[in-house]
C-alpha cells in the first residue's frame, strides 16, 4: 500500500496499521462539520456513540456536546449541521464533542494504529492534498489511506455513499496533480478518476441519496455548505483525541 482507498470502519481497521496517515471523508456531514468548527476556533472531539455516554465524555473533556439536527435550538445550535455551526453566535465553545457513528468510528479505528488522522471534505480537499504533499504522505516511506465513511442500511451494514466517494476522489485527484507519480491502488485511482470525470459535482451532491434525504428532512443548507468546493484552507488534524487546525 502506498496510496490506498477503502470504505468505512472495517477498511480503517484493516488499512490504518500500515498507514502513516489516514484521511477520513464524511461529506454529509461529519468531516464537513469538523472543518467548519475548527475554522471557527473550536477543537472537535469525535465520539462514536450518540447515547448517555456521550454526555459523560463531554463532561470529562470540559466540552459542549453536539446534539442531533432536529434537537438544535437557538440556545444550543451545536449539532452535526455544518450550516448551523457556521451560523451559531459567539462565543463559540473551545471544545465540542461531535457524535457520529460513521465518521467518528473511522477516526477511532484510524487513531489506534498511531497514524496521523485528517478530516477532509469537498470544502478543503485542495488544502488537505497540499498538506499531504508537503509532508510526503503517499510516498513509499509514508503510506496513505483515504477512507470514505459511507452510510448505514437499517440492518447496520455499510451503505456506500456517492458523496463520500466523490469527496475521497476529490482529495486523491488533487494529490496526484500536486505529486505526480505517486503510486495509487486501483481503488484509489478509480475514485480519483470518478471525481475528475464528474462534470457537475454540486448537482451530484444534491441529487445523491444522502443529499435528497437532507433536503426532504428540511436541511438543504447542509448540502449547500458541503458543496462549497475549496472554500476552506483549514486542515483539521486529530491531536490528543481532538481535531484542531494543522500547523
């Protein structure tokens, strides 16, 4: 493996031990929300369970606990919604616990192997690729794994998600442009090629299953926020359990 691509927590568990860096992609909406929060100066603690243990984890880290989109209020706008996070009034919390059964689970699997963990989305795909290239990730000495989060079917099994395939491909395509000659696995090459061949990625994001679901549930602003291609130069890196801006 030099530059590999995989899906979900199982792939993270398989690829992380041999990777120097793992890039997590959960466009709708975990890694997009992480990026927006970190832009605003908030350190984000990913947490894989949305249950009573999340509140205890937040207290342990002196952090605010994000709630579900439908639970957010004017007094507590902190949720998995990137649009709500961006619109939230000051003062912003210094620490935020962000539960996510997909994105956070991947972060946990990736971190156990000691790899550097980044959060990528369409908003910061070029910034992430530039950071990876500058630090030599993807070379023989510093293997790289890009993990698309996907969604879940009702039985808990992985549901591949177009938005995450496009997000991963966007990072990989930018990386191969910045560092020509990096050996990508066939899976990574296919993801990058799909991105390059997608004429209107914003339309694809709006029309994919996850995008349509957010529109139907009354959260179109989250799709629009996620579609802001290269709007951010922030690269969130996981340090001591929290995402913060990479130096």
